[in-house]
């Protein structure tokens, strides 16, 4: 079965970023014991990621590169927040590099990386950690199946076999 909308896709991937000097830096990879499984065509994955795997079938392998604009966008140097230090009275000031779970006024959740800590404020970078990065993927398709009615209703896959609970 070829990958198309409303299919559940299970695949392994290896992700590298490509640095300005052309060198690859390893980011992460899945394993056969813990693959990536998702409902294709419902906006769960980067659009250009899905475009690059469309039509593949079980056993197919491919590799592709996504420019920052096709991945997580360019890094916005203005996307920095000064969080008052007293926000951290209960937990203590976080160290530089820590990822903070935050929520905006509309209830949307996101993560920010601490880039500076002063006695008055914690400075956090609000960009996605992969913003400004060129991504290089190596893909192996492990399984493609039609999504169940329940998966379609929920808008996400329920595992490789469609039986995994929430």
C-alpha cells in the first residue's frame, strides 16, 4: 500500500542537521522497537516531510533535505522573553540550557530554552529548537495501513496495529 492521506505510516528515521560548513550533526533516530507511527495527511508532520514520503510503500528507503523555511522556519532573533525571576520562587532559577514548558494567553503550550539567568530575570529563547536548521532525513518505511474509523475520528494513530490505547 502506498502512503497517502488517512494512512497510518510507521517508519524509522535518522535525523541530522547540516551545518553551514556542510558537516552533518546527528540529532536523533528511531529504532525498529520504537519507530515513528503517525496518521498521514492530517498536519501532524511537517508538510514537506510528508511530501517527500508520499507514495512510498513498505520497505522503501529514501533520504531528503529540508531547508529551514520548509522545516521550522528561520530563527527570529526577536523571539526572546524576559521572564521575571520571581516566577521561579517555588522551583528555583533554571540553569542556562534548560527547556521550560510555557503557555500563552490562548492556552497554547510551547517550550522555550533558557539562554541567560540574572537575579531579576530568566531570558528564554522562544524559537523552536530546530529553527534556522537545515534538516537531513534518512527514512525506511516499515508499514503502511489504512487508518481505522476511530483513528480518523481522533485525528491520530493508535499505534502500528491500530490497537494501542491513549
